[in-house]
C-alpha cells in the first residue's frame, strides 16, 4: 500500500480522515492524494469543459485551491508527499474514477453517517463508495485522537470467497501490529452450533500465518448488532469486514452490512471488496 486517497469537502469529518491517513502514510511511507470534487449544475457543465469559464466559477476554483494548499501545509502532514486535485464530477463517481486513473491503494473518508428516511432514499457518498469501490475503504466518523488501531475486529463468515480480502486485511493489520479478533456472528437466521462454527474458522485459519489473533463466536439478534456489540466487549479500535458490492434490486432487498455499519457505528470501519 503506497497511495492513499482522501476526498475532502473541508469539513471536520474530512479533516479527521486526513489525520488518520497521515498516520498510515508515515508508518508505511505512502503518498497522499487530497481530492475535492465540484458537482456543478447541469447548465454550467459546458462552461467548465469549454473556454468560457464564468468569473464567479473561476473565483470559486481559486478559493478551493487556496484551501487545499492550506491543508497541505498542516504540521501533521510535514514530510509526507501530498498531491492536491480538483475534479468536476459527482462525489462518489469522481472518487471511483480518480482511483483508477491514479492507482490508489486505500481510500480514507470522513462520514457523519445517515439514518432514517435519509438513509433509505439518499444514502451518503461514503456509503456509495463503500458499496462500489474495488479497493479498501477506511471510514472515520470522529476524531480518533492518538491513533493506534491496536484491537482490530474482523467479522466474517470465513467462507472461501473471504480469503482474498482477508489477505488484504492482514496487510493492513501488520502496519499497526494489531491484535486481531476474528469473529463469526451467529443469529437466529444464520445459526451455527459452536462446534460447526469452530470447524469452519479452524479450516479457514489453517491457511494463514497470524501471530496475534484470537477467534470468537458471538450470538446476537442480527449480524450488524452482533458486530457492534462484540466490538464494545473488546473495546475495538477498528472494525473490518468484507463487502459484496451489491447494486440495484439485490442491494435494495438484501441491504449491506458494511454500509449499515458505516452509518450506525462511531468506530472506524474498513471494508474489503470480495
């Protein structure tokens, strides 16, 4: 992991994400790409692509670049290569297209979360990026203070399809020399006996060499609450899990545990695409 993208709207949430990205970049000798996205009204799109840019828009772009330069000069970024960009595109699609063009390895995003009818109808840009990104996405909900990521919960069903994202999770955990708490959540709708669950997890872990880990089975009403409640019991610094990237009707009917967690927990969440 060498290239980290941090989208910013100049909010406190984006600032918290950038501070986390700076810690990761310093530990792993990464460079940071700081991106601001401008979503313009349809009637202005032609003026941006053509030669005739309105004076008001020029002034606004100038102000955005000044703000990016101020951020770049923050003391906590000293010594870290930081590249700033402004892109005219919708937030979530702009982030995804920027990743491909610049071969980004990790996205670190701030989020305030959504709930209720806003979550159902609109969703957040962070939620959409979590759903569609091919690369890991780390979501920061608040100022994490002195970042450590020492206790790292990774929740999974430990099936064969989880092996590839699990390897990416291991790479991230090594950056912080984290203690891994591997947990399978057992619910009334996805019940496994203790012996059956231990057999699945044992077979999965036999293929990996992990020095600092423990495996757990946790019972709860549903998977989301199980992950949140288990994380509380071990005072987790970070929650990790896989996402299938469902879209369309499959997403509407099945939902996404990753997106629900991003919206509803205050702990940092990192997702890895299956």
